[in-house]
């Protein structure tokens, strides 16, 4: 088979690219259905972009790399596309846009666009044996034991990262990059829960509270969730992308309230009230119970001098914990790191050394925050490539 462009990976980036590229397009995926991560994303409603999408919300070896693609195909462009396909959406929080109905509507939209563009979609098919030839790229497709040779003028690798191997994630893009002499930066699970020794927070599993979680110079103020094995919730997932083994994290459990002032006021008006009972009015009761032992919380509010209340509030504003690790690729929403951006044109995603070879989406060393940023990178990087094909 001879095509203009072969795209490997029918996920968010691959489908978006196939839907908009010119010429005869082949898209290949080893999964049963395209866009499986879209289907399960955002609790089945797909957080497809973010109103506040901007380069500062992306981690990369080169923080400037994503700027061009994000500017040339922005969140506003994707919102316009979604509206043109009459997909109803709403903003949940912090600029995060979700489908009103189902994530399947985004997949259906991309499938329709691919169909209209005459794209040939090959599912449950593997691609291997990639080689450069004078007229493009040659490789073999295998389906149900039958093989077929392909010659493609250009090759777009869109196989994503390593997150959730159970859903078919592989390191194929990294392997192909390495084969063609490109550098792949260290990859790590990101947007992933933290684990702690001896299931330290198991007794608090299910408790959620607003918090500011800080790692290094980066802070995120959102919900924190205690789990059987450690900590999760948006604030923790965000922090995990900046965390390294051995680092401490700092948690502010009263990010919006001036707890010290509140406690002093209550001491003046309700001094006989038990300290832990009062704290449980501001924090989840089970968490206060858990902290009571560590902080030796006892007595009534009236028993607590200013210095003691100050100590307690300082601790609650800067609870320092050292995670033992993360849940890893098993549950990570994304993979940090990937194809080194120096190897790629920021305008087209084409490799600088192998003309005709492109990398798009999560496989590239560009990782977004939680909240629709990763899909926007998939759409933007896909369009950067599609417009040059
Ligand atoms: P993606 O992973 O989407 O696609 C890669 C495709 O390549 C897959 O179809 C896979 O089967 C195929 N493939 C892999 N190896 C292959 C091989 N060897 N041969 C053939 N095919 C191969 N982001 C966001 O912005 N908002 C959200 O709401 C969420 N929610 C979310 C929930 C969960 C549970 C996860 C795991 C992730 C998210 N994300 C997210 C992240 C988002 O899903 C992710 O960043 C994009 O799907 C990346 O798009 P890509 O197309 O690059 O990879």
C-alpha cells in the first residue's frame, strides 16, 4: 500500500491530525477502538480543553517549545470545532471545559471528520519494521497474522506516552525516535497519586478537603483526597508532576481562611469549647482526629495560649510530608518527558534531521497541567503537523 501520510496511533492527536491532513491518509492503532483515553477521560465527559490554556501550564525541557502550536491552534479554535459539531459543553471549574453529554461525542466528531477526509482507519493492527527509504518510510502492518507492506511519504508517530499500559499504552514512539537517532528525555509518571509507607493514611481513605499543595516552587490550590495508599485529588496530582523522589511536599490545610484569627475569636466567645471540636468545624473531623495525636491536641480553647494556637495553625498551614513514591504508570494520567523538543520544529512537529518524520501529542516532551491542557496539546500539536502535510 502506498499513502501520502501514515499516522501511528489513533488517539486524540492521531485522529485530529488525520482529520485535517491533506492527501491519502492511513491511521493505524492496535486497539479495538480509536480514542480510548478520550472515552474514559473526565469521568466519561472529557475535559477537552481549558479556557486559560497558555504555555505556563506546560512542563517541558524547553518551556518555549509549545508556544507556537498552542497559539496557532488554540482552545478557542477547538471550542469553535466542538460547537460546529453541536456538542454541548460547560465550564466545571478553573476554566475546565467538559461535554454536557459524553466523551463519546468528541470521538464521534473526530471519526466523522476523518471519514469526510477519506482517512483509512486500521484497528487491531500493529505497525513494525520502520525503515527510511529514498521515497519515504517503509513498514509492515500485521492484522490477524496477515501482513501488508506500506510505503508512506511522511510518517507521524502519535502513540502517546506510557500511562496506563492496560489500555494499550506502549513506548513505540520513543523506540522509533531512538531508532532514528533522536533523544528521548527521561520519562516519568505524572498527574499521579502519591504513596506513603505503611499505608499511613488508610484510616482517612475517602476524606477530601481543600488544600494548597506545594512542591519546590510550585503550588496548587484545589481538593486533596486521602486514599487507602496515600494522597490524591487535583492538588496532589498537579504537584506530582513537579515532585522528585526524596522531595518533601508541604500542605496548607486552610488555604483560604485565617485559622489563627478564627480560633482566637472563638476562644474569646466560646472558650469552653473543645479544641478538636472547634477544629472539626473548619477541617474534616476524621482528619482532625488523625492530627490530634501528632499535634497533641487536647483541652478547651480557653486552655490554649496565643503561642500554642500559633504553633497549631503554623503546623496546619505547613504540614510537611515525604511521599515514598507514586502509583506509577498504572494510574498516571500522563507521561512526563518524551521526544526531546530540540529535535523537532516547533511550527510543524517535523524532526529536523529526518525529513518527513513527525511526532505529536503526549509522546513529545510537553506535559500539561490537569484540567484539559493535555488534550489541548494533542489538538494543537496535531494541527501543527496536519497543516504542513
Ligand atoms: P493517546 O494515548 O490518546 O493515543 C495513543 C494511541 O496510540 C492509542 O490509541 C493507543 O492504542 C495507540 N498505540 C499505542 N502504542 C501503539 C502501538 N505500539 N501500535 C499501535 N498503536 C499504538 N487530558 C485532558 O486534557 N483532559 C482529561 O479529562 C483527561 N483525562 C484523562 C483521564 C485518564 C484516565 C487518562 C489516562 C488520561 C487523561 N488525560 C486527560 C490525558 C490525555 O488522555 C492524554 O494526554 C491524551 O490522550 C494524549 O493524546 P495522544 O493522542 O498523544 O495519546
